[in-house]
C-alpha cells in the first residue's frame, strides 16, 4: 500500500484488525524486516509497518532526516489510517524514531517496544564516521553500506546463508538520498536520556544477546531509566533479533501484549 504524507509517498503494510501494532524498521532496512511479526500478529492485531522515507519503497528527500521527522511521518500515516493510540515497536534507528515519537506525540501512544536500540546520542567519533559514510554513499551508492552492515545484523554464529541473503535484500531497495539522510539524521540526533523518566506507557525492551551493534547493556540501561519497563534478552540473536529468532521474539512480545493496559 502507498500513501502520501508530509508531501512524500510512503509504502506500508496494513494487515489484520484490532489494537494497532505499529512497527518501525531500522537502518538501512525496510518494512520486510518485520515480515515474521506481521504474519504472527495479524490474526489478533491490526499490524502496520511503513518503509521510512528514503528506505525500502518510500520516496526520498534531500538532506538530513532528523529522528523527529521520521516520527512525524509515522504520526501522519497513523492519522491517514485513522488509528487509535498505537503500540509502537521500533528497532535500532526505528527505536530512535520511536523515542522521538514518545516525546512529541505521547497522546498517540498506547505502549512502547524498543528493540536493539539506545537513548544516548552518537559519540563525536561515531557521528564523524556516519558523515564520512554519507559522503561515500553520495559518491559510490549504497553497496558499501550494505556490505558493511549486513554481516553485523545476525549473530556471528549464524551460518544460514539464506537468512543472510534475505537481510541484504532488506537493504538493497533503499535510495542513496534516503541512506544519506538517515545517516546524517542519526549523527545529529539529540540525547533522549533526560526525558526517559517521563514515559508513562507500558514499555518492553528487547535485545539480541549477541548484538554487537547496540550492546545488550544499553537495553539494561533503558529498562532502569523508563518507569516500569520490562526487558527481555533473546539468546542466539544478533542485532536483527526479530528476524533471526522470530519464535522467541514473538513469544516475548505476545506475553507482554497480554497485559490489560494494552488490550
């Protein structure tokens, strides 16, 4: 499906009926990274998963894309779809966008799930590396980003060649301008830690035990900072935990969704 919001075309998945469960993918992925969650949850929830601007099949814009802009795109799509307050699930960069959403649009939030993400800003060194990567993408396209990021998405012990190919397939549709915009937006993102204590919705934090991109210790930190947050560590999973270990991830999410506040 496709909708025009904020003057750009966003492609999205919308399946099932019930309480809206809204998934935001990470960098430099697309909504297909959530395919195993769409199938698992569409029988009981209305499951929505967009391609963020410039990534997957959605249109790109020039220049940095702040995390608040991604959040605004998601909010406008929710309005377009006439959704009630949503349970928002954000992975990695999608988690940065989800945290921005929680700050800007708390009235539109029923619950929050943060997957393989963190609240703090980039270090100066990491921000500089993102800007250098953005320059390289401008010169040479996104192939170098795909080759650098794809091996880090799965556990180092995962030898499933088909799964590795799928992960690359989640990255290759993205536009150079979209990858550049996301990189620059992440490099500039503000520190979310000062207001984590103001989050007042049920929150679940999930991490792959073998994640090397965002260390599991970041999830522990989030759980301590967000009132009432629960945390789950998924064994034998790297950064893309929901795709690599879908049964364990879906079970953790399903158990958390059963609480009355989320019905």
